[in-house]
């Protein structure tokens, strides 16, 4: 087990380096960082441009890409990050805040999804083909079919625009983490601002988990060892909890690991719709400005989390399911 | 129960022998949501295809009403069924044209990604080895990445390549959108097809074909692809919805088709309504949203029905 984990972990760093290199090339080809720097800072001196090129490793030529990537990587690893092209912001501090905001939103929404979704999935799978199964399954299908921006806009309309019209005040705010001009920490205001985004994300995650759990539990319930357990005379309750649920949770656990990995990348559409200052919105703004110094660290964080949580999911799967042979 | 006999046939208990296709068709008919969805969607598509007759105005034609002075932002009425937009165009007609464009984007992208993904997935599953490894790693990376980010980055890269924009048009064109979604769509299709081929290729009938000297091409074309029709249809339905929703999402953030070309799409209608709704012009959002939801819901239910029909092990309840 440990050997398997270590052997997989050894490949982490090379994978991340290779993928970030590809992303580096794609971003340079796609956005032309020097041109967007000139566009954003119009009267910038030649010397500043050279500094910018050196700081980001934006050398030209085929060899320049490789040399540039490694010079950028060195700066990144030593935390000597170039400043953003727009407003010359400290990218590390901004990215840290965005990550914290995204994690807060994503983890709450994932927990809601995992708890409610799995419960609904179990509820449906225990009586396959009956009314409750049809209702849960069809609602999950509907939940998945409604694009997040549609539910976001509808909720904003109902709780902000029309609530304001009917009752004279907005029940939930529609953007940001705090009202404009707010200073310091305030849990109540924060939760109030997070409520609608959490609902939008939860609709999707509840739907995903309930369908997944239902399929997984149905698979287990139809297996031979369930019949064995019942014929041994174990109580129905024990059969369900110890034999069925435990096995059904294995694939769901790996899905949860992958989900947390994806949460780091932010929930781009939801954050965009609610102007929630998380990772997703960070990227949308950086992309809109063609801000290479902001996009690269963002990409590294995303790639790192995707690769690491993929690994964790695989390890969890191998650990939980003794039938998996480690190749 | 009077339906018992038809139910028995539906789950394949009938003594009369039926082809797998017919069995799947019968199982599909037992999925009520899917059958209703087929009818609703067919009606919508027919209505949209007949837009020269069913639309009341041109796509950019303004509604001129003599009794009222202004024609901007009119609420739904007899003159304009779904109201008019900020420059006085008929929302009902624009929704029809928008659905038409979105359906073309969805179907074209799904067909292209299905063709590409089926071939790549079948070869990867059949041959294995290095090609399989490369395809699976590439799709792994892209599918793990946030979809919208991958879409935006690739959009920029391909938008800069001269010969690609010469073939499929510039970043804002509809052809470029189709190209972009097809570039992404083939990956999930390839994974599904690969899994299907991996399980099929060990079967006796493939072995028999191989023993009779059939080439790989023949085995793929005559045996593997026809037996994968179920997963392919499901992928196709997912692909259509995926492309339509992606187009709407991109438009919402300002990276969709160029509105300057004069054509409209569901995405452009939805994104255009975002600010209008806050001002109280709800009809600008309601009808495009309703059209979008009808399409996504219907196709999702049809996909679910197809999955149950071709893979009776999962879903359907009788597991």
C-alpha cells in the first residue's frame, strides 16, 4: 500500500511540471503577454517592458520558451512572483484570498451535496422502481439539466430584485462576500452573501451524488454476497448498514475526493454570476485582462490540486476496496 | 396486472425472439419521461424548422405598431407575443431564430465529436499500447481541468492560428464555436467507446471475425461500432446539450458568437437579458430561458431513457 502510494507520488512533480509547461506555452501563444502588457500600460518605457519580459521569462524563439519557462518556474518556486500587469497587484496575496473564498464556498456546497445527495440516493435505492425512486431520480435529472447560470439568475431575480419590489428590501445580496465598503470579519454577513451561491452549487452536487449513490447501492444490493449475508440470518438493518452501505460508499468516496480537487479551481460560472471573489472570478478577470502574471500561478494551483486529489482518490479507492489489485 | 405481459416483453422475458434493437426500443417506451420528451422536442424542432412560416418578423426586424408610439421593451401582447426588446425587435421571432442557431451548434458539434471520438476510442480500445496510453492521458488532463478554463485557453490558441481561422472562421463565428466544442467533445465520447470496445473485443463474435481473417477496420466498422450504438446515442444526446449550454455560458461571459453578424443564438439572447431583467423587463429572460430549459430537460430525459434502454442493468428500477 505504502509502496504503491510512494510510487504514484514520485510522478506528481514531473506531471505538474510537464502540464504547467504546456499551459505556459498555450497561454503565451494564445494571449501574447507582452502585447497585453503594452495595451494595459500604454505609456510604459522600453526599460519597463524589458523588466517585465525578464521577470516572467517571456523570451522569444523556440529555445526562449524552454529557457523562459524555467526562469519563470525558478521565480515561482522562490516566491519571487512578478506583479500583475493591471494595477501592479501582489499576485500572491490576491490569489491567497481568492483561494480562501473559493474553498469556503466549495466546501460548504460539497458538504451539503454529499450529505443530502447520499441520503436521497440511499432513500431511492432501497425501493427501486417505486414512487420515491422515480421522484428522486427525475428531480436529480432536472437538477442536472438546469444550467447553473439559469438557477443563479432565477434566484437573484426572486430574492433580490422581486423581493425588493414586493417587500421593500432584498432578502439575500447578489454579489460579493461583504457589502461594499465593509471592513473586518462578520460571520453573519458572510453567510448571508454565500447563501445563494451555495444553493446554486448544491443543486448540482445533490443531483450528482444522489444519482451516483443510487447506482452504486443498487449494484451492491444485487450482488451475491448480499444474498449470502441475508441467508446467514443477519438482521436486515445490519445487512444494509454493514454490508451494503459500506461497499456502496467506496466509489462515492473517490468521487468526493475528485470533487474537492475541483473545488480549488473555483466554481467559475457561479462565481462569475454572483461576482464572488473566488478562484473562478480571479481567472475570469485575469483572462479578460490577458494578465499573464496572474494566470500562471492560478494554473499551477489548479493543476497541482487536480493532480494531487486524483492521486488521493486512487489511493483511497485502493485502500477502501481490498479487491483492487495494485498494478 | 394487465400490463404484465408487455412488461415481461420489455425486460426480455418474452418467448418470441426479438432483436436487441427492438428490445431496446420497447424498454425505451416504458420510460414515460423520455417518450414525452421526444414528442415535446420534436414539436419544438418542427416549429423552429418552419420558422419562415411560424416566425412573425425577421431576426432583426423591428415591430411597428401604429396605435402605440414607441416599440421598445413592450410587454407581451397581441402584436408581439413575447414582447419586444430594447430596440423594438419581436422576442418571439428572435427566440425561434435563436433556438435554430443553437440547435445547429449543438447538433453539429455533437456529430463531429461523436465521429472523432468513436474512431479514436475504438482504435485506442482495440489496439491498446502507446496510442491508448497517450489518448487516455490527454483526455485525463483535459477532463480534470475546469471545463470553461480549458475552453477559454484553447479558444485563444486556436484563434491565433492562421490556417484554422481560415477554415473555421474567426473566434466570434458560429463555425469556430462548433469547432471548439467538437475539439472538447470527442474526449468523453472516446472514453465511453474505449470502455465499450474493451469489453466487446473479448467476445466470441469478434474472435470469430478475426479468425476468419477480418481486418481491424472491418472489425471496427462491422462489429464494434454497431454494437456500441447505445452508448453512442447517449453520448450524442449529452453532446448536443453540452454544446448548447457551453455556447450560452461563453456568451454570458462575453466570449460567445459575435452579435455583430446579425444572427442570434440562445446564448446571446440569455446574456442580453441579464441586465434588462433587473430593470423589470422579465419577458426578455423568461422566453429564452424557457426554450433553453425545454431543450436541456428533454434531451436529458431522452438520454436517460436511452441509457436504460440499452443498458438494462442500470436504472429503470428493475435491477
